[in-house]
C-alpha cells in the first residue's frame, strides 16, 4: 500500500513539474509556492525540484519484482489528478495559493 501511495505522489510531482518548466523555459513568470508571479528562473528551479522529488519517491516506491502495471496505473492517476486540478485552478484569472497576498 505504501508503494502505491509513493507511485501516486511521484506522478503528482513529475506532472506538476511540467507547467513550471514550460513557463520558465519560455521566459514567462508563473506562480510558485514562493510568489504569485515568480521569475522564469525560479520556475525552472521549482520544476527541477519537482522532478528530483518525483524521481526519488518513485525510485523508493518501485516494486522489487520489477515492472508492475498497478504501480504504473497509480502513477498515471497521480499525474491525471494534478493535471485536472491545475486545469481548473488556472482557469480562474485570480488564482492564487492561500498564503499569497491579494
């Protein structure tokens, strides 16, 4: 069960890295946990932190018996969940995290 939660969280972090890397690489400001409008470089760094966390969590939760279809399915579910959440979140032009000031 813990390995499947690890797969879910790994998918979450790896898919969350995508918008930060894309916006940062394109030189655009984008929200991070640090600021409502973080610089492009901050987004690239935050994207890579997400990749490192996702790969690390994925590697420690990887089943010892090798490739496991259930693990990959749960990993994909984590990616789908964060993707759908972010699609709804970014649809709001006034989107911000709870600790970001208005």
